């Protein structure tokens, strides 16, 4: 009995569908019955299993948090008591605070008197040149350097001791050195003073191919557009011109119900090409990046505006926002520690200026002058993790989709300007 009711419902639905289709096709503008873009829904959209770029640091950081898992050791619950005054080697301490191989060490964020008188110190943290006069207890200093979270859960400073960047004696050596700091820093040159160093301003014309070699991607994509894939068709077979695609990229990334994740231009290019032309243009391959540049290039000048209202998008946005605050890797930094002006943003970490999130998205993929290559946003995400000693995720990771949607929403209202050009 039940079964026949269901069957008849099915039939009715099928009829209703037929009528709806008939209505659409009898209308004047069948083009408005917009088809869903075909997507290849199986498997990964980037190299799987993902393997880190061979010219990037290969440290195994699996003991620490990533954007996909929590693994870092917990913060200490109590202050470590000292039995007497701290003892150590101040000269060794002076070396350690400047040791770049220890996660950039202290000068990355602090001016430290004579130790700050070289090497472009940063200013994410306070100037410690006179910390020796501040009347700080030895116990407080040792604990603060070892793991500042014991006093300040919101600290930006890495837990140098807990995360194994310095051992106990090395921390003591640095504290003994800090206690010798009693006079304002004297800088050799104005630029050594991070408070006087002017913020870099990008003035090159990113759409001039003489100034931006990244423009190669636009040319390459125009060629690829016409190349037949294994299925015997090319992008041009179905998209004779790009007029209909002109504003598409400004609404990307977007939540894609068929994959239950946020899909970027790059992931779309892989899955759509695979489903239509049969081309295998994995994310971060040359072809993929070229097409991703091109699809944004034709949207240049248009206003970035992503959907954040569908239930899937809303949930992804909330997850993405949360991920920007997650502490990652051995250095225990969250994206916001470096890119929120309330923390490290708009300050110097050593010689590198930390930009804020607004303005970090509109120009991706971007030409990197220092690396002579075009990076998509996922590669930038990956580097911002490997650089803080966190394991990166594969480019097509769901978490990156969430993060990218959030970043795009912060950049809402800016004009697309791709390919960008950056240091
Ligand atoms: C990523 C930036 C960063 C690095 C690297 C860093 N610090 Fe800090 N440090 C801070 C910030 C920011 C503060 C201010 C409060 C806070 O966030 O904990 C601080 C505060 C301090 C203080 C407390 C100063 C006071 O009197 O209140 C000491 C001491 C200190 N840092 C020592 C060090 C030492 C030693 C190193 C290297 C082993 C180091 N810091 C590396 C960012 C950093
Ligand atoms: C077999 C036909 C076919 C081929 C080949 C094809 N596409 Fe599409 N494409 C479609 C259809 C169908 C849509 C859905 C919207 C529409 O009708 O334009 C679409 C939509 C798109 C969109 C907009 C996405 C959206 O959500 O509406 C982009 C961008 C796009 N294609 C790029 C490409 C690129 C790049 C290639 C070459 C790798 C390509 N297409 C090859 C059929 C094709
Ligand atoms: C230790 C500090 C640090 C942390 C933590 C960090 N970044 Fe960065 N980030 C940088 C530096 C340095 C640059 C290059 C200078 C700049 O443009 O800010 C950069 C650049 C970027 C850019 C490109 C900016 C542009 O305009 O081209 C993006 C996007 C970005 N970071 C995203 C992230 C995300 C997402 C996270 C968290 C997963 C993160 N960063 C964590 C230091 C950091």
C-alpha cells in the first residue's frame, strides 16, 4: 500500500518536472534556464597524497596544530617556581636572541638595545632595550620567555620552552642577558628602527606586462582555452567568448553543495575542465594557475562580492573566521597574530611588513618578484603555515575553502586586480 503511494507521488513529480521544462523551453529566453556547470566530483583536486614543495623547509611538525587538527602540547597551568636567582651566560643569551634559526628568535619582534642595533629588528612586541630597569622578577622573566601563556593567555609570543625551541639553560641565558639591557637602543641607520621604517607601498602597475611578468599567465590561458583536451573539446567549444563569464570570479569562492565545501576558482578549474574537456589541470599546476589568473583577469575592475547567506556558506564563513584565530605550528601563531592590527598587523616582523586582511585577497593569484613565479592564494596560505613551522594542508583542503571564503568576505567591496604583483 505504502509503496504504491510513493510510486504515484514519483509519477506526479515526474510530470510536474516535464511541465516545468516545457514551460521553460516554450518561453522566449531559454538561456535563462541556467545550467549548473558540470563538475568532476570524485577524488582530490590537487596532488594526492600532497607532498610539500621540495625547496621548502621539510621539518616534520606533526606534533603541533594545523588548520585541520589540534595536536600542540597544552599551556602550563602553573608558574614554574625558581629556587634562587637565575644564573646563565649573558653572552650566549645575546647570541640566542638574534639566532634566526630558532623561529626567527626575539629580534623578529623586539628591539633589544645593542642586540637590536643590527639586522632590522621588528616591533610586534615592545622595545625591550630597558627591560633591565623594569624591576621584573627573575621568576616572572623565566616563565614569560618559557611560556607567556601562564600569565597572559592572549599573548602573541611563541611558547619558546613548551614548544621546544629553547631549553631551560638557554632560556636562563637569555633572561640573564635581558637583565643587562638598561639603555635605549642606538640604531646604526634610521631603517634599523622599526618605528621609523616606512611601510612598503606597491606602486608598480600590475597590469603592465613589462612591469608584471605574471601577465604571462593571461597569454598562456588564452592559448589553453583553445586546446582540445582528451575528450576532443576545449573551453572554446562551449564558451566561444568569455563575455558571459566576465563577472563570475568576483563571486568566488563559493559554497558548492555538490561537494559540500567551499570551491575556489582554482578547484573549479580542475573539476570543470576534468568534467568537460577531460584535461587534468590539478590545483597549483601551471595550467590551473594560468586559467585561474585569466578567469579573474577578465573580471578586473569589478567589485568582489561573495555569497555568505546560503546555509552552507554561512557555516563555512563561521568556520573560516574561527580558523584565523587558531594557534598553529611550533611557533604557535594564529593568522590574526600577524595580520590583525590589534596584534602584529601593520607592524614589522624583522624586515617584513605584516599586512592586514583587507587588501590581501583582491590581487591573487599574484606575481612574486622575489620568487619569479605566480602564487595562488592557497600557496600563500601554505607558506604562511610552513613559515611558522606548521604542517600545511593540500591546496584543495576544505579548511582552506573556509578560510578563503572568510578572507574574500573581508575583502568584499574591493576591486579585482589580477595578476597582482608583490615582493
Ligand atoms: C612574534 C613576536 C614575538 C617574538 C618573536 C618574541 N616576542 Fe616577546 N613579546 C611579544 C609581545 C607582543 C609581547 C607583549 C605582550 C604579549 O603579547 O605577551 C612580548 C613580551 C615580552 C616580554 C615581557 C615584557 C614586559 O616587560 O612586559 C619579554 C620579557 C619578552 N617578550 C621576551 C622575549 C624573548 C626573550 C624572545 C625571544 C626568545 C621574544 N620575546 C620573542 C612578541 C614577541
Ligand atoms: C562541454 C561544454 C563545456 C566545456 C568544454 C567547458 N565548459 Fe565551462 N561551462 C559549461 C556549462 C554548461 C556551464 C554552466 C553555465 C553555462 O551554461 O554557461 C559552464 C560554466 C562555466 C563557468 C561559470 C561557472 C558557473 O558556475 O556558472 C566557467 C568559469 C567556465 N565554465 C569555464 C570553463 C573553462 C575554463 C573551460 C575549459 C577548461 C570550460 N569552461 C569548458 C560547459 C562547458
Ligand atoms: C608569523 C607571521 C605570520 C603568520 C602567523 C601568518 N602570516 Fe600571512 N604573511 C606574513 C608575511 C610576513 C607576509 C608577507 C607580507 C605581507 O604581505 O603581509 C604574509 C602574507 C600573507 C598574505 C598575502 C598578502 C598580500 O597582500 O599579498 C596572505 C593572504 C596571508 N599572509 C594569509 C595568512 C593566513 C591565512 C594565515 C594563517 C593561516 C597567515 N597569513 C599567517 C606573515 C604571517
